[in-house]
C-alpha cells in the first residue's frame, strides 16, 4: 500500500523515509499541515513490528500534532518523526547524529523534539547535525533542563481535575481512584501529582522497575498491563502508547473518566461515540496532553517560565470550554475539540 492510499493519510504535505545502513537508522518524518507554521512534534523511537506499523503511527501522530498545536495556540503546524528500533538496545550517538542529518534535510518544514524512547541527552547529540531541534537545555532559562515531561504531566493533572469535577461533581481528588497505564517520564510525574492531591493509584507498566517505584513511592496498587483498562477506578489515565481505547478494551472500561497523556487514545473515531453513549467522559488527548508541546514551542523562541506555566494551566480552561460545548450540543468532546482546532488551522 502506498502512502496516498493509506487509511491514515489525511492530506499530509510531506512524508519522508530515511535510511542509513552504517548507523542502522530507519526513520520516517511526516508533516501534516503547515498553515500555522513549521510542523512541530516529537521524535519517537519504538520497536515497531513492521515499517507499515511505523508509518501508521507517524501519520496519526503528525495529524494529531496539527490539532494539538492549534488548540494550544502555537504558531506551528503538525509534524512527527519515528525511528524503528528498540531504544533500550539500539539507541546510539551515531544513530542520533544520523537522525539529525535526516531532519536537517527536511529544510525546516519539521522541528523535532523528544517523545517516547528519546530523551534530552539524545536531542543534544542530534542537535550536532541539525538546527531544527528544540527541547534541549536552555542557557539563562532558570536552569531549564529542556525536558518537557514535567509540563505535560502538569497539564494532564490539571485536566483530570477539570474532568473529575465535570463528570463526577467532585471538587477534590482526595480519595479519587486513578488507574495509570504507563509510568514513563510523564506517567510517573503524573502519579506524583495525583498522590500529593490525595488520589489513590492503580498502576501498570511493561517495565517492572517502574511499577515497583510507583508502589514504593506512591503506595500504588499494581495490576498487569493487560488489565489496567478494566480496573475499578474513577479515572483511567492512558500514558503509554496509542490506541488503548479499542474494540477489545472499550466494553471492559469501568471508569467514568478517561484522561491521560497518551497520543491517539481512540483506535478509531467510532470509539469516542461509544464512550459518549456509555456516559464516559473522554478528555480529548491532544487537548489534555499539550503541556509538553507548549513548553518546547516556547523553547524554540524566547522562553518565559511563568508564561509557560500559565499556558499549561490554561489547558483546564480549554477543556472546560470543550466539555460545556459538548454537553450543550449532545456530542462527544473530541468532536467539539476537532471543530475548534479546524477553525484555527484552516482559518474558518
């Protein structure tokens, strides 16, 4: 199947495939829309089962970034990049430099940053070969490490507070049960915010050490990764890879709220409608998880830590608007969010 015939191709402006045998690089860059500015989005490294799976992911992720950046009010379109490989085994400085050269060849239509499997140290190496990278340590920015995950976690935490108030009528997270799927850099920080707010945590991750830390640090209860979606919780917070809401998991979800950091949480649009029919409030992923891109977008320009924090906390206000309009229209929240975002980047 060609790119133009792919079911997740959505008029993408630019899709490029990169390979460098010496370093082992196999990568794809996708830019969905640049009407608001150059495509901005993270670089993900993952052991995809096939090139077709990687293409699906990068097409979906780059489209999502167009909507995310528009809703966050950023002067950027949507872009994303993926490297096919196991970050725990295959990630090397040579690979990152090769990826930097690949990004540089895109001529500035895509600006990269970190995502799953890629951290700030990797970006520093990558920046040796390209100008088009953000999210690396900033001189004179209050010691900012460049890591956007604290901003992402704060935005998701703020969004969960709003969603719980809207769906459950609770002004506090004290005693609220939250099931977190994925304890990476964002999920673990989110767990810390929730624990401090008095929430009770159920956690899962494919890496046992991450689960053990959450159990010790946050008095969390661990469940198997394949069971977390069905946990008896008030909130299900997906913070791992995409499509946790699918034909298999959807009938088993017991939470009243779905609000997490993962991208592309709905495997297909019909799953959002199904959640709506069941009375489950879904916080559109690209709205609630925009804290990271707000942070790296500011790092691309003139960084103001207080302004970034205020914009991240304003994610709660954006979700309030989406939830109110959805309730008034009787439509799923993601439909309303899409409509608002499309007006912004299409100029309608």
